[in-house]
């Protein structure tokens, strides 16, 4: 989950208390002021409130890798990241469930914390396109911040930038280290699958071209001649 902090923990507690008091079908809105204080309500009376949780409880809804491929490809190009890396983060964070909400309050496919989503101009973290766009942008920022070091960027995505900077390396947090290993494992798997798919497509295309070149031309009948 991206950018976990003490404020995030307080948010999750407050959200849980509010949700317990709400009917099963209800929206939750939040507003974060300049000091980082999070206000939650189910009746927003200020245009600065943004919806963060809607229509609870939700059944698990999974979007296939194929359905997300155009969205992932577009955002990966925009932020110069390999699509396999984006898929690996999504697989690790939410297992392709756009409605996923963590106990800490992280939302959506790439599990954006509400304050991180606000910083990335993500208005609806449940929207796959917006969520992937925000998560990909955030990961690009982290890679730039840590000079292209992928393990450190992933650790920062999970535990926060300041944790990585404080320890000047991978934080000694078992959950974070397991997270980094898991994303990298999925990344290698998706890269391998992509290469195999490309290789099979290339071979099929080459065989098709060869078959067309070797196909005998049909003789022209005398009656067909002008």
C-alpha cells in the first residue's frame, strides 16, 4: 500500500468507526486540510470533500489482465515504465480487484492511500483508469527519487519515502521486504510471459509469411485468358 503513515492509521480507525454507524449502502467522503487533518462524513457540506468509499459492503470484483491491458499500456508509456511492472504491482496490491480496500484505508487496484490520491489528482480511486494512472505516476516519481533503484522505489511505495530515506536502504520491516520480493517475483514472471507471447506471435507471423510464399500459384485456364 502506498505511503502508509500514522495519519493513515488514524484515518483507517476513523473510517471504521464511521462505517459501523452507516447503513450498508452508503458513501464516505473525506477532506484533508492544510495541516493534514482528515475529516470524514457521509453528508458532505463542502465542495472540497471527495468520495473515498462507496456502497459498502462490496463483493470482490476482479478485472482480467486482458481487460486492463490497454489502460496499463497507455499509462506505462506515459510514465516510462514496463507494463509488466505495473501488472506486478497491481497483482501484489489488490490481485486485480478494483474495489479492494485495505485495513489502513488504501483503495483500488494499486492501493492508493487517500492523501496520496489527493496529491496525485486522483478523484476516484475506485476507477481503474484513474487508479492505475495515479499509481503509475507515483511509482515513476519514486524511481526518479531513488535514482532508478527499483527495490527502493517499491519499498517506498509500500512503507513511504521517508522510511527508505531514514534507513538509507530497504527498511528492516518484514512486511515491506516481503512486499518487494513479491513484486519482483511477479515482475519476472510477467516479463517472461510477455517475451514468450511475443516470440510465439513472431514465429506464427513468420510461418504464415513463409507458407504464403511457398503456396503454388493456380494455373491459368485457357478460357480465362482474354
